[in-house]
């Protein structure tokens, strides 16, 4: 039975490198093209699996070649794919990404098959979900599937919801049902209405999250690490990240969440702060390499004291 169940998205990243972004109506010659595996659900699941967690991904792919390639990739990562549905007549989710030489980017996501993930698909996976030590969800699949997963999982283990991509009015049931709700600073600003959120003003944001019905809250602050506050004492605690030479921060949030799910499920004796400290280290490691899943470290590349 799995340590971590992820109910979430799979997207194929279509990345074009270009000297600059095109103007409306303009056609540019790009510099390089790469295809990658992405989607927050799969990214977080891959991180947890590479650290050594047994994982199951509940997700939805199209019947196109992208879907077939993705399924093969997930199997190579030792992820249980028994609950990945292949949908007929719809394409696998894609993220059309343009990255300029100065590091600027523009992204268009077309969710495709991810929109087909239903409450029934979640019910079909109930046995796997409920026997997992951690349930991990994000906001790239229909809300009803996420809500169903959180409802069936209640009372079974630790549920973590990553409130990304940013949503203005998060369903209060999601906040109530998630044992841990995690967002980055931009998502936290949108949800709390705060401007220029920082570590020093994080307590205000935390208070707002508790008033919205959250249990434990985590806010990530990029190179500065993360703050968390538990429902018990409601005080924001800062855990700094590692100082590293960052080359590409894409997917850092997913590396952090996947690592957090790994530590909570595989090291139940660790405090939440220690889990966050180690997850910061995993995420920091990921920003030292290019790409998203290509940058997530595996257990054998990491120091033994992290395990
Ligand atoms: P992304 O959208 O780029 O995937 P995010 O905005 O969701 O990421 P961040 O808050 O940027 O998430 O980063 C998540 C975690 O990754 C941080 O809490 C930290 O542990 C680590 N991290 C990110 N950037 C850096 C960095 N430059 N140096 C060290 N650690 C970093």
C-alpha cells in the first residue's frame, strides 16, 4: 500500500527558447525547443518517489502520443499508475512555455484531459487513497475531484493541499478538510489580500488563513525558505532554506511539496519543522539544475543525514 497518494495533474511542457517574447501577430525564429514532463500532481509525485516513497498517482491523460509517453515515464519512476485514466478524444494537458534569453517567460496551459478527472475516478481509487499515509492535492484538476479525495480520506492520515495555481476564492471545505495547506507568497497575497507579504509580516497572513478555516498553514518564500504555523499555537515559525547557486527555480515549489509528503509519510517521528527544513534542502537542490522533473534529486544523490 502506498506511502503517498497524489490526486492531480499531468502536463506535457512544450518549451521554446527565444531571444525575446513575440509581439502580438509576430512570428519569431526560436533558438531551441524541448519537451518535458510536468504538471503539479506528477511533479510532486515524482519528487516523493525519487526520495523513496511508494506512490500512487490518480490522474487523467489523453489517448494521444503525449499521454502514452507520460504513462511510460511514470512507470519508469516506479509510480503506481493503476488509477491513471486514459481519456478518448481529448489531448493530454499541455503547457506552452516560452523562455527568453533574459530569463523572462510566458506560459499558456491548456488543461485538456486533466479536466476529465472526476469524483468517480477518485472513488474508484478509494482503497489506494485511504491506505496512504499522506494525500497530496493541488488546484490543476477539477475542484470536485479534489474535494472528493479530501472527503474520502478524512480520518486516514495527513492530507496536504497545495493551493496552486493561485485561486481567488478557495472553497472553504478545501481549507477545512486539508490538514496542511501550502501556498507560495504570491498565492498567499492573493488569498489574504495582503500586499508585499514578507517573512516579517507573515504572522498577519497566517492569522488571515486561520480565520478562513485553515488548519496548519505553510507559506514558501523562495530562497528565504518557508514559514509555517500549526493550528495549536498559531505562531508563524520561519525555517530558512539552504544558500545555493540557483540556475532555474522552475518546479521548486513542487520539489518542496513532494519532499514534505515523503518526510511526513516515511519519517513519522520528525517534527513538522524538521520535515520543512529537510524539504527546503531538497527544493534548494532542485534549483541548482535546469528544468522541472529533470532537476528533482533522487535519494542516491543526497547526503544520508537527510534520510
Ligand atoms: P515555482 O513556482 O518556481 O515552482 P514556488 O513559487 O511555488 O516555486 P518557492 O516559494 O519559490 O515556490 O520555492 C519553494 C521552496 O523552494 C522554498 O521554500 C525553498 O525551500 C526552495 N527554494 C526556492 N528557490 C530557492 C533558492 N533560490 N535558493 C534556495 N532554495 C530555494
